């Protein structure tokens, strides 16, 4: 028995229900590429091709051409074209050729590749190149290219750059889709791609950071130079001559999709380093209406989806790495899928089915699991002319595969008539006509009545219609408006579009609105109007400050956590009497009504993702085991703007909070964010007290850069991708003069200690490792660490519970009774159990894939690696000959 059987304490269970297949290759059920898939009822999968096995790279983009051939791109290489046998063929092996581009046919010298997006349309192949400008292997820069076959020889001899883009990497230029009317293109780019010069802007080009919350950029440097408007979507004519900005405010949405009614949807990414912090935003599906803004801003400045100057998502999905979005209107799937989006998550290997339902002028969404597997790094997908789903895995040079999924059940798969849009949707679209084409004399009178609509998307469309008209046409109307809702909306537009010389008039108009008479969402809109007035036009006069404080201070604290976030910002900015104490009092509360709204509320549970990713599962498990108090963190950060009005006792309470906050676990940037907030607050402390409060707030707990805790051991690195090939020769030379204390520290730092006991210390989820060195060789140990899937013990295996609603739950079964299973999903918090009712379970199956997190030792340098291995081989015995004598 290998050491893998001991240290690999858990396993992911794939419920491999294989439906009756129409294919003649009888052993398809035995194909491990298929067996790892969990498919929805009535669907069958075929494994078509493995480009990585054929040394053709790791594929990330795909599109069918007009002859039904599949064109694909290696993330760091060339384009390929495949002829795929039809469904039912005796073999699914495709014909594969490297696509001849330009240089191969004499018209161009660079070839084509490095594509994140492909689209065949207008007798052309459109390619979105995403390439680092310093790449000397492939020198074509990021941008949208058009490839054409001008001589009819079935090769693309003409290459035209339609638009160069300043951006690259995984947050660079991404996908391309054909417009619903088939007359133009839509392109999307991530937040590391500058918005290029546009010919038209549906979202007015006056974006700012617009957050009164004290700015802290990511302590580890991510996106620190990336400002508004973040990721963006543009509409482009086939020749690339006219570009129009449609939507912005995304982090790193990779793909877009249109439904049958022509509405556009986006699958936006999260920032996993922010997990556990109040500004964390889950991955989400957004309805990208005309001129829409979704509020991504750098660091901690992301907007709340409740703000009226951006729009909320259709649904928050949860943690993940979005790569692809498809609408199933053209798929030969049952009727229940005809109004469904498929959202691909690369990190956790899940295809989410988002069933859309009209909700006013927009949509609501319900999520179920359509397909999953481990590992299954999903990259791109498309519906073929045969109505089947074709999808790929790969990216980051991982093992890459091409699949086809077809419906083989008994339900009808015929196309259904496109349903007419409802009246609210039609009204919104009518208002959106005023977002383009320049000033329109009918815009103000048409849009104004809808500023007070109960439909948020209609209100937004009406307000943006105003912003496209000359301000002098509607400024006086905004200042004179009596209706509180219309007044708030029009004044927000005036703040955004005016010359900044009407602050007194705007604030006086806002003060006429009775705050207490408003609903929660209306109060948020009014508070946001005040915030924007301060941000765009500066601190109000002393007289107006006093009036605003008199109007709002009696209502703080408010009824919900979201209102308190808004009120705390505004009142602390204005130095409102008592605001410091009120905020400190709120910090003592463990929870408030709605305290998790807009933070972690999502369609998937983070705990269910732990065992689905060996790369990210450990970070999630660590955080969930000791989750920070997010609302308190928000208040702590907003209090850092308070410069005066503090009592000594209040400062003691406040700075002690920071010290305690370092005891919690969050994403990679959690400690750094808390430290930066602490340092902002210290700037407001009298000079002779700075040293005292610096120490009181936890300075001695922190590393020199403030990003880590010195009380915890962190590898110094630089790390290395440890494998048997590079790790075993080091061990075979023998380990002498090793540092026992560092070996023990690395045992904790690599989280081995969280699950395993060594000489009575450590977690109890996995087996005791004290006798490790007496039972297994150095090679066995290393193989088990770097290749956890090589052998998995049934004693510690996890189970996947496939539910009758199509979803699944993954975890280790620790107990059961007549009614339920009790499942542990977090190895770092094994006492936290999920109750799974047996009546809801369709099937269960043990795993043959380890959930021991891979890459645990990859942060270690060679000396740290040797010390850890010595510690393991010695069974934690300090007196072993491998260690230096004390």
C-alpha cells in the first residue's frame, strides 16, 4: 500500500450515470474521459479529441464555419480546423489540420493564433487575439482581426486588423458574438483592457470611481492600475469601421450570449482574493441592457448592486472562474432548456444551467447543475448545426479535450416559437433608442414620466435617455421636480452630466425629499445621490452640511445593514455628531438584518465547492472555517475617514478590533486589506499616540509588507512546480543538517497539519502521519504529495450525492440515519455537517479522485522542501539524524 492511501484522505465522487447511447462504440462507458462527467438526465456525452495528447496545445476558443467545420485556438499557439463525424458514426475521431493563415499562402508573414475569441460570419473568420506585447514567439498584438479567403482556395489569405487593443492576459480581450439581427458583431474584454476610442458611447464617457468609501487597492497589487469603467462590451460593424460602447463595469467577464428575444447576458467573474470581505462579489449573470453599468472598481471600491447608477445581476452564482456562456435556443434539447443559459466555470468544473424567466423588463434566474466533472477545466462551448453541445477543456496549458453532448431521452426537442417580449421589456427598449443617435427632441418628454417607474431597469433606461440630451434641456426640470423618485433619479443625472456649478441647488432639492417616507431602495437612491454630489462637486457648504446631518442623522442606525453602510459613509464624511459612536455600536453586533445581502448570497454554497477543486478548495476551506465578520469590516474601514470627534475610549475600542480581526481567515488579500485600513485610521491619531495605537491594533502580528501574519509560518520561496522528476533526486542524495523547526513550520504552512496529526498535534480528518517514515519510501511519499490521485483509500473517500433536482453535493459521509445523510464538506472544519435528506437523493457513489489539494508544496523553495520532507520522513522526531543538533 502506498503512502498515497494514507495521506490522500478524501475523494471526489463523480456520479457517472451513463444514459443509453446512439453510438456504436460499445466501450464508451469505460472511457475515463466520459466516466468523470456527471450529466443531466437524458443526455449522453462523446469524447471527440485530445489536442494536448496530440501536441496541439490547450484549446480555449472555438467556432463553427459555414461548412460545419470546427475552428479552435490554442491559448498560446495556432488555430486548427476539424471535420467531426456526425452523431451516430462508428467513430468520432475527427480530421484535424493546422489552419493555414496568411504566411502559409503568401499574403501575410505572421500567421494567426493566441485567440480568446473566434466567430465565423460575413464569409470571414473573426479572431480576437490576446497576446502579450513582449511575446517574441508570436508578435501579432492584441486586437480584433478579420480573416478572409479572397481566392476561394479554402484558406485565409487576407488578414485585416480591425482594432488594436491595449490589454492582454487572462483579463484581456475575449469573445466575439454575432448580433441577433445578424448584421454586426459584439465583442467583450476584461478589466485589463483599456476602452479603445469609440465612435459612440451608449454609456456616457464620464465614468469615475464614485465611491466615498476610503479607497484601498489590492494589497498584493492585482488591478491596482485599472480604473473605471472596468471590463466592457462594444458593438462593431462587419468591417470594423464603427465601434459603439454598449455596456461596462465588469471585472473579467469572458463571454456573452443573446437569448431568443435578443437580450444580451454576461457571466462576470469574482475576485477570489476578496473572499470574506464586504466588497467581495460572487460570479454572476448580468442582463447587459443598453448603456448598462455594473460597478466594478479596483480594490475595495466595487459598487453595491443596490446603487441606482448601476444595475443588479440576474443571479449571483457563487465562486468560480467564468469562461463561456451559451443560450440554448438553437439546441436540440427538451423544452425546459429553450430559455436557458449554460454558464461554464473553469475552476470547479461545473456547467451551470440558468433558467431565465421574464421579470418586468428584465429576467430572474434559477440555477441547476447541468454537467460537471473533476478535473474539468471548461474553456469554451458552442451549439452545432446538429443541435448538440460541443465543449472544450484546457487553458493554462492543462490537459485539453473536446466533447459532444447530445440529448438521447424521449422528450420533444423541436424548436418552439419565439415568444413576444412583454410590455415592460418593449418599453425599456423604446427608451433605449434615445441612448444612441445623438440628441432627440422627443427624448426628455418621453423618458421623464418613467423616472419614477417601479421597474428598476426602466428607471435606469429613462435616466440614461436624459443623459444623452443637452443638460440645458432638462436641468431646470430636475431642480423643480416634486415627485421624490423622479427627483432623485434626475438629480443623479444632473450630478453626473452637469458642469458642477449647481451643488447648492441640487442639495436643496435633495433636502426637500422626506427621507423617512421612502422605501428602503428609495432611501438608498437618495443616499447615493448625496454621495455622488460630494464626490463630483466636493464638500458642501457648512450650512448645507448641517441641514443634511439634521435630515439623516436621526435615522442612523437604519433598518437594514445596507442602509447602515450608506448612512455610515455619508454621516462620517460630514462629521455628523454621534456618528462615530453609532458606528462602533454597530460593530459590536454579530449580525444585522440583511447583513449578508449583496455579499455572499448566491445560488451555490461555497462549502460544496471545496472538494471540487484541488487548486482553490483549500483557500475556501480555510476561510469558511473561520469566516471574518464582514459587516464589521465595512464599518472599520469607513471609520478610517473620521478625523475628529474621537474619545480615548472610542479609539481603544476601535483599534483593538483590528487586532482581533487578524485572527480570522479570508482570501489571499484579507490580512493586507485589514492592515491598510488600520494604517488609514492611524493617520487620524495624534502624533504622540501613533506608536501606542499601532501596537494595540496588531502591528507586531504582521510581516514587514503587512500582507501576512508573522505568527504563522509562510514559505519564503521562490516556489517551484515540484514533481517526482525534480524532487526525488534531491531526496536520493540524502537529507542531512536539516532544520527541524522549519520543517515543522512548513508542515503547518502547507496545511498538512490542518488534516493530519503528527505526534499528537494537528487535525483529525486524515490519518496520523507519525509512523510515516517507518512504512513508506521517500519516493512513495513524494508521489502521494504531487500526484494525489494515484491511489485513494476507501477509508477516507468522499461521496457525491446526486440529487433528484439535478444538482449534486460532494463531501465525506460521516453519519446517517433513516432520514438523512450527514456530510462533512470542509476538511479544515470537519465538525460542520451538511444534512442531506435521503428522499432528495437519486444516487450516490464513492470517488476514485483524491480531494487532497494539489500543489500544496509548490510554494516551497528547495531548502524548505528538504526540511518538510525530513520532518515527514522522521515522523516529527526532532532527534532524528537528519536534523541539526541543537
